[in-house]
C-alpha cells in the first residue's frame, strides 16, 4: 500500500492523527473534505490546511473522483478484511 484515503470523524483529532501516522509511514495521503466531521469548524479548517502544507496531503471532494471510485474503495476494503 502506498496511498491512503481518509474520511471520518473528528477532523481535528482522529483524522489528523491517522494522516500523521500515514505520513510517517511514507504513504501518500488524501482527505475527502466532505466526508469528515468536526467539533470545531475553525480548528478543522486549520487542520486541513496543516495536513496539506506539512504532510503534502491532497484535500479533495469525495465526488471529484480523486478520492477513488466506489469499486476501488470496496476492493480496498475487501483486501483489508473490512467487508464483502
């Protein structure tokens, strides 16, 4: 694996630390901005900017196609043992 796509909650906590873990492991990081939730909007925006600036994370809209197709995502989930 060389690339990870992140979504989930909470942007300024769990998503940030997952991005940092991936970055430390030399993985490319993409964050689907419209598929993350936050507690504090201002901190979430700062966190996304920090991930982009410091970790070279690509911040995308999940519908842009840049985050991967649904079939690619399902295939990745299957390979990782997370579903049918």
